[in-house]
C-alpha cells in the first residue's frame, strides 16, 4: 500500500488552507493508500480521526525564513519515522536531500513575475521586494531539489520551466471540489450584491482571494490586470469596504467597460 507524507506546515492562508481542507477528506476516502500529514496544531483541530490518515502536529516560526530552516532540519526525521514512500511538499518550497522521492506543488506566480517586482520597487516597498526575491531564490532551488514539480495550469508549468530551466514540471489542474464549492445556497451580503449589480452593463472580472486585505493582494491584482494588453486603466476610486477599478479595453473594434471589485479592500 502506498504511503504518502504531506508537508502542509506552510498552509496558513489562501490556497494552502484550501488545498489541505479539500485533500484530507479525499485521502481519507481512499482504501488503497495511507497518508501522514504534517501540519500546524491550529489546522489539525479541523479534522477528525481517520483509519488511514495520521497527523503530525508541529508549531513553526511565523517568519517564513525560520520556518524554512526548521523544515530542512526536522522534516527528514519525521519522514524516516513514518516509513512513507513519497513526500509531497505543498508550500512552494521543497526539502533538500529528501530521503524519499519528492513531489513539489508550486503555485505562487509572484516569484516569477517581473511585473510584480517593478511595481513593488516603484512604490518604494523594498522590504517586500527583498522578501519576494529571497523566497523566489529558494523556490527556484526547490524546483531543482524535487523529483517532480506540479503546477496548477499548463501556462504556469511552462513559466516555471522557462524561469528555472528545470524540465521536470508538469501541470495538474488541482482547483477546488466542485460539489463543496456549489453547495452553499445562501444569498450574498447586500453590500457585495449591490457592487456586483452596479456593473451589469460592463465586462465584470471577479478576483477571488482568501487573503486578508493586504497591499500585496491588491498589487497582485493590479499587475494581473496590466498584463492584459486589451485592458487600459481608466480610473480607480475607493469606497467603504471595497476598492473598485474601472478600465476600458477592447479586442479589435469592440470596447469593453470593465469593473473590478475586491471584497474586503
């Protein structure tokens, strides 16, 4: 029986939490494999007890650099003790010299984005720029340390191969559980619904993020929009609880009015 070891220590927000909350029930339903999952105690309390899934809890440093070195030092011992066959590193960073074959899940495009770097430098946020550069260096090294890297789309897999020169990157569309995603039938909050309704005659783009309101989230959105040559920023304004950007764009002779609404910003 295949035994997987999943390092989920980096799952603290956004896609990391989404991935863990979706993958654990799927692993628990399988009868042809075992799984050991390393995660933070705060996340462990969300799950029950399963016959084929065991959990290892570990408190880690909040500083990502310290957490990285903690993992490099302690993770090999956890893996050997578990007797697992394959390591799955879920947080963009791999284990150097893994004692077993390793699959890396890589999904953070900020590390490869020159647009994001230029935007951060133009705003004078050199602390964020340096933090991203350091993480980007470790992320690139991780692609070399892993036996195989999995990206969430063909486009990003190609980007990772171009950026790193590592050919062992494949695309697997690991998005969300459709049944769970669509089961919520409650109406949207009135404020959110009114914002969405205000752009009925426009081409509407909804940016979905689990992150709290941060400058990094908005900057990432702005960079993403600017990468679309058919969208030209027209103006932006700020209202209570939301940031709305209006853009004009077109393909050929057709023009669009585009409104972007980010809940919570």
